[in-house]
C-alpha cells in the first residue's frame, strides 16, 4: 500500500477497524510508517491498536 491507498482506506472507518483487529502488526517502509499515525491514527486508536515507533 502507498500513501494514496491509505488515504482511501481511511475513508472507510469500518474497514480500518476490521484490519486492525485482524492483524497484530503492520510492516511498512520508513516513509509510509511516519504517515500512518496522521492518516489512520483515529481509526486505529478507536480499535485499540494505535502503535508507536
């Protein structure tokens, strides 16, 4: 996934929660991982899966 795909994913809050519950960790490049908290932070936080670096 790239940043544009994450932006589209963020529009579907139910899908963000579903992915957060399905996976325990996400593997991403350094460039993308720095933007995940800004893009998906609220959705991951609600799912209880917000991560730190």
